[in-house]
């Protein structure tokens, strides 16, 4: 029996599966290393600050923590702890990844019409909260980081859904061919 899913639906399902696996790896990583052995990973983005801790980890955890060390500040009091270990990404980044999964789940189940203005407005809270925190002495809370991260992740994934719907629309390839 042939699949009745459109290319856009298949794309969104694939993105949902991949983002779910990624989120699961982030959550599982602290449980794959000994209890209470990873703490104070605070550092800078685009820099490996915690190699001494990472090189002691199993290959899966080391890969996830290395990406976190490179892509996230991992400030300790901005992070969650599982199994007594600091997670590989801060609360905001982890929430963005969770929001991506949630938004893709919404996109797969309901295929909502996406308004680009609303997407922009949904990204505004994270820009304000994260921007003020980066440029001033203002310190956000983990609750606010989670809320703005989830909202941003959902907005980004719904925009991905919009792109998939437009780019993979039936007949689009034929319309784009040059004669």
C-alpha cells in the first residue's frame, strides 16, 4: 500500500523524529555518567572550555557535552541538573530544543496555517530576555528562560513547517523548471 503522506508531511515527520532523538540524547547524557561528577561548566560560546571533564566521559555523553560546550555558555545557575550532573545545554537552549519537538508535533498533527508576523512576535520574548541579559546586568530566571525558549522553539519549528509546505508543495518542482 502506497503512502498517502505528502513530501512536506514526510519532511516534518523526519524533522520531528530527529529533533526528538536529539532532545532525548540531551536528557539522557547526564544519566550515562557517574552521579554528581559534572558541575560548573560555565564558559563561552564557540570555545571548548571543559575538555578536561568531557574527555573522561563515554563517547555518547562526550559528544553531546562537547556540542554543548561549543554552542552554549552552559552557565551553571542557568542550567538544570539531572543525576546530580549539569545538563550539556543551559535551560534556555534545552527549552528551545523541547519547543522544536513540541512545535513539530503540532505541525505534524494539525498542520496549522502559519502567519510569519506571529512567528516574529513569538520570537520577540526570547530576543528581549536574552538580549537584555547579554547586554546589561539584568539576570533572567530559569522559569523565564524555559518559557521564552519553549515559545521560540515552537515558533521556529512552525516556520520550518511553513517552509516545508511551500518548498515541497505538489507540482512546485515542475513550476520551477526553466525552459
